[in-house]
C-alpha cells in the first residue's frame, strides 16, 4: 500500500471542504477526478493516491503527480498553493512538516525541484527552477553533529509512522518575481532572492541575493547585474516600440 499522507483527512474535511472543492475543481491543464471519499486524484496518475486536501491549485496548473506530495505533512490551511499557469514538471517533491507552507506564484516552472518547508517557502511569479534545484527552509539536525546523536536519529526514524525526520530552526525563504535558478542550485534557509536575479547552476546560496544580480559558485558570488527590464518603464517602452510598427 502507498504511504498515507492524509490521515488528517477528517480534520481537513471539517475545516476546509469549500476551499478544497471550490479552488481545486476549476479548470486544469490536467483532469482531476473525485474518488468515493470525496478526494481528488489526477487522472492517469502513475501514483494512484489522492492529492492532499489542504492544497490550492490555480487554474491552468499542472500538478503532475500525487507522488510529489508523498512527504507533504503540512497541516496548514492552504499548505501548498500553485498559481495560475504554473507547473510541476518531472516529479518535483514538495516536502513539508506540520507547520510548513509552500506558495508558488503564477507562470512558474518547477522542473525536478525539491522544496522543503517546515515554515515557509514563497516563490513569486514567472520564476524558473531547473533540474535538481533544492530550496529548503530548514535542516534535519539540530546542529549537534555527534556520531551517536546522528545514529540515534536515523534509528528512531525507522519506528515513526511517517518516517519523516524532524527539521529544526526553520527560516522563511522568499524568491521574488522573475528569478531563474539553474540546475542543481541550492537555496538555503532564511534566504531572499531578489526580483529578476539569476542563480547559476550548482550554486549554493546561503545569503540574500540582490535584485537583478547574477550569482554563481559556492558560496554564491555576484558576477554581474542585469538591466531591470521587467519594470513599468520598460513595459511602457516595449508597448511604444510595438505600437510604432
Ligand atoms: C549563471 C550563468 C547564467 C552565467 O552566464 P554568463 O552571464 O554568460 O556568464 P559567463 O559564462 O560569462 O561566466 C562569467 C564567470 O562566471 C563563471 N561561472 C558562470 N557560471 C558559473 C557557475 N554556474 N558556477 C560557477 N562559476 C560560473 C564563469 O566561469 C566565468 O568565470 P571567469 O570570469 O573567471 O572566466 C550561467 O553560467 C549558468 O549557470 N546558467 C544556468 C544553466 C542552467 O542551469 N540551465 C538550465 C536551465 S535551461
């Protein structure tokens, strides 16, 4: 049997029936069907489990597969949001603890992206995350690297119901609009990536990235700044050029 991620279903049935049904059953890039328990499943999903009840999918979204939520244990109202036109391509993983919330804006591409939220990961609009990128707001150990502590943690894990480790000291992660993140890049707890920035492949971001910066390497270093071509001034200029043809 598949691991159940919604033992909390009764809880959410009590507090979220409207949000679940009204927000989810709109218009999708993938067809959703309701099973006999009133849970929604993605049609033709290779992982035949329902979607968690406390997620909110915007119109024209592509959630891909319920497997992405196999370790989604959020008990927050709207613990996961996927904005209009956004998609999860290539089995991204949305891993969340009870307090975790993941919010993804409009027209976002998540390609094999791992998002770990035990507090909050917030992604703006028009962002792209390439293969293997990881965004985490927390770590699985409390800073004590002692061998016996680490060994005990893994052994204790084998007897828990969810087999989901405890995460410590989460710090919110914010990715602002129009950010592109290269493959295998890692964005660490507490980081804010400013609007329009680019994070190079294999880059490890442990500090805030200013808007429109291009950062590469480990630790991330700024190599240049881009023109802020997503501003109102550039938008008006583009309209002017377009209408002058
Ligand atoms: C970050 C990136 C956009 C920079 O491209 P660029 O502006 O053309 O930069 P350059 O190639 O001129 O490189 C500038 C310097 O940064 C270094 N550099 C570039 N990308 C780097 C990276 N990811 N990690 C480490 N160093 C990097 C270059 O070696 C060069 O160093 P030098 O000045 O000592 O010679 C690009 O290198 C990158 O990583 N793209 C993401 C690719 C990706 O993941 N694609 C998947 C989605 S399709």
